[in-house]
């Protein structure tokens, strides 16, 4: 399309005066195009003729921008030590420049960029971009050629006649993972032949004790003894197949060969000191015991990936890591009688429930292990329609009216994790752009007070929830925070509650901020320690106070009964009666009665329950040690009576009474079982 207004060289056609106007327009339009193309006109018999119609390419007249590629490519680009020629790593990308003389004796190039199957998205994009940059830097007219791992072209393979993809681990020859030793080894040999020998090697199957002399000659001589398994101490990974037919569940019964796998696998087969690989063809699971060596963990992840790619599997096949105690539902489904829902046993006490949550006594160990795996964490907060980077000093501070995204990089991730450094140049990131990036890593969605335990562990018990929005003006009114642990140290939160002395409790610690209007001193902050509070929690409360408020505030730790009248009681709004014990914390249990699965069932929420766990559509039962309260009264009353009878027999010193509760009219003995009870959320209209 030619725009006459912006091109003074165009020949304007005369104003049409008859019906030939359309012809003249077309004729002159052609004339304009030929003039632009560099053709010279000649007049013959009064008509324009173009003798030279060698039209120049459109891009010849374009001026290339003056770009400086020195920051990408040094003068000796392409000069690589020969020791590294032909060695590729599957988590990396490479640019290969082949220089040669063409038929006219001039320099010419082929530019390949090779993509490893485990390479991250930013590496893949970077290799493609810099391959083009290299072409521009050389002034070459060749195209850039994409080569994918395992699907290299013959032209690329010819560059490296003896190329081999480097493997960072060694494989034990007697591994039995699918079928027999012969089948497994044969498939692995065929993979080596295809990927590293271009299909030209001969594969020979040998049985033990029938090896020809040249076999042992290639291995440096025949050993005196052939061990069944090669131990880890020798630099290899031992991987025997678990004979789960003889599991403890079936030891007293004769094993039937046609028994289905799901009837043979039981949870007791898994040893906390070991690492296991479960091959289900469409999925490969790696189960990591909590006391297993870190070296074995790392080797198992790599071995699982290789195992997945060794056999022909569906395209959706994946390798999934499962840490002991945090197994995914699909993995659990492969075992008999492994249920992630805590079985309802009315005869148990709340203390037993907490122990069976696998948290009590293990919190410190879990916190240490999960933070060892953490390689880095970056936070973002939603402001309007964009995510803004959260300053590191604000990690652990959350506001009830804000949304957050944390990108956590772990050293054990099976797929190569997202490089967090990619965000370093982005002060703001759109919502759509962020979730596009998140598509390359696992996403866990959480709501307030229902956070993932692993996520909580990264804040080391300093998880603080403020009311309102992050950037709203500082409240000039006093504010009160309640520090509480639900079930285990992992579930410790500091939550802002109503500033009312009636919310105090002698078994907990609280933080009270009383702001001043002075410019020199912003206010005073108290850590209030109840007379029955845990000493460790009191020390934690003081640490949280110091991390929440800087030196512009006066800070003071006070014990219950030593409160100063002038600021503390005035700031909290006069002295009122409050609870002097939290005995209910030892007994509190929350049950959900539902028929959403097509049948009536009762399930128990773990000890870290909150107000949002109360489902409007179901009947909820709360045991506080003195009463069993039924919320959303319905047809579960007979279940409730059964529970009360069991508890009377089990715990005769604390007989329960039945109490019916309506939503919106919950008594104090009900609401105090929930940390930071408040008004129910109203769904948006």
C-alpha cells in the first residue's frame, strides 16, 4: 500500500476527465511502484515501457540499526576448549557456530541452537534470541536452526561425529524395574545406541558366565567376584526391586500370583531412612524418607527422570517427588488403606489427634528440613492489576485485604525450576504476565489461616496477619495482636484482633501497640505475657515485637498483673474480665458432617482449624472439652449423641453436654476455640 502523502517521489496521476479515469489510476499506480523498485521508463509510440524490470528486494533499501553486540559476544566467540566439544547437558541450551568456505571461497556460517529437554523457559528463549544476535553480529544471511535434544537433524549430528550427551550419574547393571534384567538392560542399550552412537552400534545380549574374552578385556579384566548390588560407598547407586508380595500385611497368607498391585502395596513397606521409586508406567513417583541421606535423594531424582525416559510411556508421564508426610493423593492411591483423611475415632482425645497429625514433636525437624531445601524466595503483592515486588523486610507480614504470590525455588525440584533472577529487571509485573510465568512451576493456592505447612515453615513462626491493606495510612488507634500455636509450632500465627481487654487470656501472649502523635516517638509497644503462658512462646513474642517495630517505638515486656495504668489499660480500652485459662485448647476438635459424596460421612479437621473451615452447607460439630456444640443443626444429632457417649466412657472427668448453635449467634465458649474469630466473610454481589 503506497501512501502518497508521505512520499514526494511518487508521480501523481492527472485528474481524470472521462470514463478512462479508473484505467489511468491503475496505470499510474503501477508506474509509481516500478519507479520505487528502481526500474527506468522509456517512451515507445507514446506509451511508457520499462526495459529493466530487475526489481530490488524490499529489504535491500532498509538500513540496519547500529547495534552493539559486544556485551553478548567477545572477539573470540566460538573458541571453546576441544575437551568440551560434543558434550551437552540436558538442563542447558547451546549455540553452535559452524564456519566454512562456500563454493566461491567466501566465509559462510551455519548457526544451530540446541535445546536440552530439562532446560528452563528463559534458557530456551535466550538461546533463540542470541542465535539471531550472533547472525546479525556476523552479518550472515543464513537462518538459525533449532535442534531439540533427542531429535537432532543429520546436518547437526554431522558436526559432532562422536557427540554424546553427558550423564551425571552411573547406572547399576542389575536394576530390575520393569520385567527382567535382560529387558531393562536391552532397552537402555538401545537408548544409548540411538542417542550416542547414531544407531551404528551392534547390541549383543550376554548371559552371566558366558561372556567372551573381549568383553572382559574391554572392562579391564574379569573380577574374582561379581557382587549382587553395588553399594553407594563405591560411587554407584544401589537400586534393588522391592519384593512387596511378601509385605507384612500378607505374611500370614499364601500369596496369589494374580493379586492386583493395589492389594499388595502397603505403607509399612516404606522405611524413613530410604528412598523409593514407584514405577506406575504413566507416572513415576519418588518417595523420600525424612531420615534418608541427601546424596541418595539427589541421585534418586535424577535416576527417576532417566527411568521415565528409558521406556516408552504416554506423553503426559511425569516424575513426581513425595516427601514423607506430604505425599500427594495419586501416590497414596497406589497403596492399600492409605487415606489422607484423618479417620474419625470418637474414642480418641484431642491430644491423640494432635499426635496423629504427625506434627507434634516433629515441627522443628520439619522446619529445618524444609528450609534446607529452600534455595530462594521472592514475594509479590497485588496492587491494582499489577504485582509489585515485596521488600524482603516485609516477608512474614500479611494484610487481610491484600493478595500475595511467593516464588520459592527448591534444590530438589524434578523439573528445572523457574529462575527467580528473571524478575530482577521487572519493577512491576502484570497479573497475566505473572501467571504466564507461573505456568512453568507448581502453584499452590492458599487462603488466610489455611496456609500450607511448608509455606509456614519458611517464616520460622513469625507469620503476622494485619488488618486492612498494606499501603493504607497508619492507624492512629491502638492495635492488639494475639500469638497462638495450633497443634504444633509450625502452625504459629500472630493475628491482629479487636483491641479489647476482654480478648486477653492468661495462657497466651499478646502485643499491644499504643501510637503517639509525637514526631520523635511514634508510640509504645507492649508484649503482654499471661501468667500461665509458655516461656518459649513468651520469648518468641518478644522477638516478634522487635521485628514488627523499629526503634522509633518504645518497647516493653510486661507480665500479667504488672500492667501500667497510664498507657496499657487506657490504650486497650479499660480493664475488663477475661479468660484465665485455655483448657479448651487441649480438647478442641472440629468435625464436618456431609453428604456431598452421595452418602453421609463424618470427617475431622486437623488441630489447625479456623473459622473459614465452618462450611455453611454442612453440619459442624465442635468439642471444646465441656460441650459438644452443633452448628447448622440438621440430621446428625444421633451421631453427636454417639460421640458424647463415647467421650463419657473415655473421659469421665470431663462429661460433655449437648448444645445447639446458630450461625451468627455463636457463644463465647464456641468462638474462643478459633484463633482471631471475627465477622463472617460476605461474598461479593
